[in-house]
C-alpha cells in the first residue's frame, strides 16, 4: 500500500502519488500549496530527563527546550533500544534493534553498514532534501544525505575538525555547539530548491563527557547547590553487575579529564587526553578557560578533601560542568526555533528534540549510561507539531528510538518496510490513543568487556515491572517493581511471592526476543 505525504491541512491520507521504489517507498509530487511536512531532528549526546526542566526542575532551567514541550508534546515514557551512542544512532536511523542493523557496540571498530536501508535514503527517494551536521559516530561515511559535515569520532568542543563531504578535513574556529547550529541555519537559509521538503538532522556532541563549557558560560551554576541523589552512596546489594561497573563518580571519575583539576605534577590515566583538548584552544580561549579554573584548582588542592567530603565535591563539580554545556545547547536550540518562527516555517515543520540516551547524574553513584536502569534507558523526547497534528501536552505511551524512522517515513508518504522494528508515532501525534499500542519494550546492550565494564544484558519493561538478564561472563537475573521501587534498589528476582510476575515477565521477554528475532536468547526456564 502506498501512502500520501502528511500535509499541514490535517487532511486524511489519500491515494499515493508517484512511483513505487524498493521497500514500498513512494515518491510524491504534491501541489505547492500542500507541501509535505519538513523535519528538523535535533539530537544531543548523553542528555537526560533530569537535566531538562520540562521533565525535572531540581537542577537546571532549559527555557528553549521547554518551549518545544510547552507548545507541542512531551513524551513521558521515551526509551532507547541500546544505551550507547553509536548503537543508539544506528537503531534510530534504521528503525531496527542492534542485532538487525549490525552495529551493536563502539569497541569492535567495525563501521556501520551504510549500504543498508535508512530513513534518510527513503526520504530522498520520496523527494526530500536531506542534510546532516555534527556528530555521526558510526565510523562509516554518512549515506542518504544530500549535504553533510560531521566531526570525526566524538568531535572536540573547541576549534573542532570537520570531515567534509568531499572527504577533506577542515578546522573550524569556535565552540562546537555554536558551529553545528551555524552550519544548520546556513543550510536552511541557502537551500537552492526551497520548494522541496527537507529533513535536517542537527546532531550535537553536547552533552558528552569531558563537558567543556563555552567560555561565555564558565561562570554559570557556580553558586548553585546540588542535592545528592538519595542513592548516591548505593552499596549495590543483590545486584552483582551494578557492583562490578567502573563508572562511579567517587572511584572512577578522572580528576583531570573529567573534573579539570590540572596541576603540575598531577598525572591521571586520562590527563594526556585532557591536555589534547586544551591544546585545541587559541590563546584567548585558553587564557579565559584557565583564569576561571585556576582558583578552583588552587582551592581544591589546598582543602585536601577526603572521604564523603571529596565524594560530594566531585558530584557538585560534575553537575556544574555538565549544566554549563546544557546551557549552550539550550541557547542554540532557541536559535533554531527562532529561525523557523521568523521564516514562517513552524506551521509546516515537525521539530523533534531528543538525545541518543539518558545519563546518570549521580544516581547509584554513577555517571555515564549503558545499564537498562531507568536513568539511561529513558531519554527525553519533545516535539513541536505543525498544523494537522493536533496532540498537545503529555503523551504517556511507551515509545522507543526505533520509532523515529517509521514516523518520518509515514510523514513522507512512504510505507514502513516489513523488516523495520519500530512503529510510527503519527497516531499519537494526531491525538489518537491506539488500543493496540505496544505494552512492553525490549532492550539489549552488548559492549563488554570495555570502558566502564558494564556487563552484557537484555531485558523487557512493561508499565510496572522490569526484567533484566546479565549474561556472558555472568548469569544473573534482576526484577524490579517500578511502582514500589522506582530507583531500582531492590532486586526481587527469586523472592517469595514474585513467582507469578516473574513467569509473566519471562513470557514477555520470550515474546519480544521472538518478535524481533534476536539471535541471543535465553532458554525459557519456567514452564
């Protein structure tokens, strides 16, 4: 079946226009007064619900991100399929779980297979102009984009190198979040054929680790007091995998690389990498940066903090640096929203803001992500909707980053390929409440042994319970009642009285692994 592109009149889908392309994609030629919707997809790295004030007001105010939620929709149950940057991006762009798109981890060095179908390719076939600026992080050369410029690997916050579409590399002067936004707005302003619908992907490095703030934001948050999460000093009782990780703020956060306490004679495992970051700054940037941090460094070493005092200091320093990078990101999102408003594009443009996964802001004593626990499994998702999509406020249904691709395809009038795992979110964006919407989510994390030493695991979550199986060098099950234990502190797997819910969640896990044809499956232990 062919679909018509979504147009800003709110009209129902009509007969398809154009020719069929492989995998049931349809090319449409709409009348000029009824253009298909444009798509602006803004994605950050390691941004988490706790650090976005439309979700959580404890730590930071994000007025521009909140504009999207206030005037559009906020998804309150948004999740990823694999909480790790490269794999998460592969899931997003293919609409498939990691085992199906082939990009399971960052450590193998195996590039993403760019020859496989992705939603930008389908959009191109359907008449869209596609562009990508910023972070790609899939090792391979981007495919499916008419225009692109990306940073190699993680990219650098200051004076970053960009890989250009012709294969050359160039260094751009400035702060990366500003530069990515500049490139994106310049592309919008100078597109040659402005009658064509477009999909613009603005992919930031922010708020990824090393958390180097723009010089104009260095003084921000220095007077803010951050309250420790209740489980900051978690002892991981009954959770072996949680106990054996290496992402503790107290034990594993690098004093120089992460916390900026660079001093002559102090060498840490990652201090050389930090020196390379600083070396990218010009003299003015470096002087401004060091003038800010030097008094903090001097006081830190003079105070000679120990024990719980040091643990609390590390948390606050981490929170302040992270918050400063969010501040720049929020400001730049505002620039994009202002451009779209000032050029009368909002009525015909779907604006999405999300992150490639969540992040720990001291919960369980951690930074980073990877685990299927809520803080990293969840990801913020807000959308500013054009005319014709009438939902407003909160959307409570469980959604996942594999759903973005089929959503964009339906917008373009392209039928979802049968091998795509996600579901289009358009019914939810129209304000509908589908009775057959998914009742559970599947997750699979693969990268072990590797940085942070989070063990391989898969699992399922429904509206109340979560079941996780850690495997490979371990065989441990965890079960959580998220209503009674939202912080996931008490593993109730195997506890008396949990037999019925365990049996049910085992069945849900089995059904999901079969549905998505995951080749790594558990042997169903309960008859």
